[in-house]
């Protein structure tokens, strides 16, 4: 419609924002949502610069908030702790119980 003939409009912006989100959250910060017959989980595979000592991600699954702290702990082995309970490294189990969950990921 004149005078906007030939302009990409919001489709271009929305698509770019979606790809930027995936680049940052999935590829850099390393969080990928996986849902299957066993339930939902966040797969953890960060690819952050070695100089980063840590970072925090606030993630919401349904009505349930997760505060995820990523830390470099020297020579400590990689691990995932959810609400103080050690979980297998590499994934964060998700549930929609409405409670706030504290997660610690040692890189």
C-alpha cells in the first residue's frame, strides 16, 4: 500500500527477532527446550567465552519460574543442581508446579 510499497514491514523484524533469540538462548547460553514422552527438560550446552565467570537466566515454564545460575568453579566437574538436589549434568527437568526453582549449573 502506498507509500510503503516494497517495504518488508513487521515480517522481517519479527523473523529476525526470532532468529536472534534462538542464537542467543540456544547457541550461546546453551538452553534448548526438549519435550517428549518422558516430560520436559532444558538441555544445557553453553558455548560462552572462557572469560565469562558466570551468568543468570530467568526462565519460565508455564507458570513456573526457574532462576538458573551458571558459574565457573575452577576445576570442579560440570554439574546441575535443582533446588539443592544434584541432577545428571546436561539437563534441567521442568515441571509446571507454580513454585520458583533455583538451579545452579557448574560449567
